[in-house]
């Protein structure tokens, strides 16, 4: 089961039993001091121990560091339920295969904490650029949908103001900018596959749209000159022109 966390990860870690074994997944650039082990792709020498989060001693050593591509479809070098708790903070939105990583997190740990930027974060203009939404290096929009951790590929239309209606001034201190989750025993995850433009537009708009509205969005975003854009729009929205075009093809 996965749900919204009711307290900070620091409080959660502070309240764990002293002998609880904690795994930090993908946190090499800012590890948790409480973590008894860490798995990441970079060499141990490149781990940013100076950026360690929270107070106390850093538990991470060369002996409990696992250098491993967490997205490689190969079991992590850990036994089932080896860890009492795991943390995965601001990792899943970056990587190429978050579904595999979720499956391995569940396999090697009994419970855990996951934090990712929310859909609000990824649809906010002005974080890195006035013209582009969210963070440039993030691959996925992530939300909690019907009890499942849902991953949606961050389609380039997230930058189109014709479908991305979020005009909220970005505030990194706003808790709604982040999805902070706790899970116990297991959780469900899925990829939302959006197969065509209309599905993408409806996802961002949060409602169904007509074919005419779809072609309007295409027209607005087309890189072609204004005449070609309007001709394409009329060809696809006018019943008469549709029939005429089929005859001359």
C-alpha cells in the first residue's frame, strides 16, 4: 500500500529503530546520513558525502556502497527484503526505467519513502525558463492515481500553453510542488501510455476534446507558416474539404 506521507522523511528516519537497516536508492549526490547502504551508478569516489542530509554521522562506507545501474534489467546485488526501510528521493523522475526500479525497491525492502516532483512542478513555467515547464532533465510526470504510482512520459506538449494551462507562479516552498509518499509491504505502479496527440492534449487539459479542438491545438503549435497551418486546419475540420481532398488523392 502506498499513501501520502504525513510527516517529513527526517522524522520518519529519526523514529526508526536504531537497528533498522536503511537503503538509499539513487542518492549519491545527496545521501541520507541514516542510510546503512546506498546504490547508485557513479563510483564511490564521486559520492557527495559533503552534501549528506540531516544530522549525525554518515553511515555510508565503501563496504556498504553498491555501484550499480539501477535501471539495468538485472536484479540488484541484494537479497529479498534485506532492508527494513528504503528511501528514493528525487530519482524516479530522472531515470529511463522507473518501473523496474520500483519493482526492485519492493523486492529488497520491507517499507519505504518515495519523493518526486509533482505534476504541478513539472507543468510550472519559470523554474528554469520562462518558455519551458518543469525541469529540463526530468523524463516523467508522476502522480498518485487510483492508488497507483503513475508515470507519464513528459511529452514536449507540456511546454505548449495551448494545453498546459498552469499559470501558477512557481514556489519551491509550496508542498504541493512535491509528491511525498510512504509505502509498506508493497505498492502498485504503472505507466500511462498516451498513444496520440488527442490523448496527450486531454491529459494536460483534464477533459475530453473534440476533433476540431485537437486540430486547433495542432495549428497553434505547427512550425509551418501561417498559410499552411490554416490550410491544414481547414482540410481536417471541414467536411467538404475532407471529401474534396479524398477525391483528388
